[in-house]
C-alpha cells in the first residue's frame, strides 16, 4: 500500500499543472484497477492448475494417437482431392499390384506388364534397349518416355542395376549412335520419333512447347541448331537427316525468304513493283529483317499486314550488327531506324567521352521509346 501511496503522491504533485487533480486521480485509479486485475488473473490460473484433474498417461497417449490418425485421414483426403483423374487411376492400380525387384536392362515384356506399365511404355522401353540404350541409374529410368512421375515413385524402390551391360559393350553402342537417326522434318516430327532418336522426355516437351505453343518454324536446317539443347556436336550428327519440306509447311502455298527474295520474287507473291523495290532497299540499309512484321516500317501498314503472310524469315542470313561507339555518322544517317534527333543525341554522348556499354545506355538519352529499343536490340553489339 505504501508503494501505491507514494506513486499516487508523485503523480498528483507532478509538474503537469495543466491537468486537473481530479483527472489525475481518475487515471491513477484506472492504473491501480489494471494492476489488481492482472494480479488476480495470475492467482486464478495457479489455483485452477492445482485443482485440475490429471489425465492418465495412457489416456493422453491414446488421445494423441487418435489425433495423428485423424490428421493422416485428412492428408489422404486432401491428396485424393488434388489428384487428377489419371493419377487417381495410377494409385488405385498400384494398390492392386504386387511389385518386385527388377532390372530395366533385362526385365521381360511380361514382367513389365506385371509392374503396371502400359503397352506404349513397354514399347518405348524395349525400343530404347534395342537401339543400344542402357539404364545406369534410377534417373535414367525416370526419363523413359511416357512414364508418369507418380508411376516412377511406386517403382523406383524396386529398381536394381547390378547386371547392367559392361562398359566395353557400351562403347560399341556409342559407335553405333548415328544408326538410331533417320530423316525427319522438325516442323512435323512426333514425340515418339524424337524419343526413338534419343531425346529425353524433358527435351521433347520443351521442343513441342517451342514449336506447337510458341509457333517456332524451321525454314532451313540451320534453324534447328537454335533449339537450346542442340549443341554444335549434336547438330553435326543430325544435319544430314534434317529434311525441310517447305511445300508441306506452307500447305502448297509459294512463299519466299524476305531476306533473300529478289524484286521479281516479291512481285510474284503479291507485292507491287514499287513495294518490292522499297523492301529490298530497306533491308540493305537496316541490315536484313528479323521478322516479317518489319514490312510495316518500309511499306504502308495495311499492305504490310496483308503481305507478311506471303513471306518468312529464317537464319539463312545473319543480321548485320554494328557498334554505336564506332559506327560512322553517315551510316547512322542512312539507317532508317534512327531519326536526326536520335543521331544528334548519340553523337553528343560519344563526344562527351562516354561509351555505350549496354542498350540501356540509350534510355539515358531520352530520345528512344521502348518500341525503338526492341527493334534496335537485334542490330546492336557492344
């Protein structure tokens, strides 16, 4: 009580004279009530803890076990709700199968059926083995074309590879690698044929997304070398087997490469003589086209929109690139993608002793729009 009395007197005699004593007392009273309430709460909790009945250890263990069982049921229910129809089928199918250890390099077709593989999956596996393919690890088996991830998860613990073909025999299959290749058109090759040629599932799906979803077309053999997983060595192996059928690609329609077509050829596919001449002059000045839509930069928009479907661009011709730090002023003036104002800003930047190190440096000149930069990025080098 002495503590509260001293506290009350200290606050009451504080220098804050602009607060009435009555108000000070009310604040002090409220603070005391809060402290008392907290003190009583602690006492009640201690009394309740002492008087609460103790649950036997056996009952507590059973209770916790039941909670865990309910959690497991919930997780299974949650999983079944999130599985698609195919995954649910796989789960139900493998619940009824008796799995066993197997070596994917030697397992028989009949045993593959007992392991739950489909006819198509079995055919892919046997075809891979017949072409000299060897499964060296679970990761190799995972790449089997058509094998579902959930299916692999059921089978991976039953894999073994101790009877795998010895290294000296593998060397023989490497020498015969080219034998698995055959003529193909990248515009029409199927998933199954790519798998037969040794491409992994991941590579095949990436290729199909590039071609079928993003609209990538292959006009010449060299276009196929731009696919990210085709390195120089792989391209050299495949080059003689690549057969581009432009007639099939264009459904019999005659088209020309915009970067190689002559004035007469452009006229043949619908351009007027003046338009064809303008296109040829423009591509010489800008350094070739990287896309048919660039036609709108040299002929009327409505005509360009109509005629762009009569031509195509490919990698048979490389774009002419230039360095902004060294290109002569007269070449800048001759390039249709630069205005007089932009050229002036570029020269001022160079004369100030600075150098362009990235296309972003052009943004600092406040002379180029985002559309301008998207065009120029194809022609600049630093």
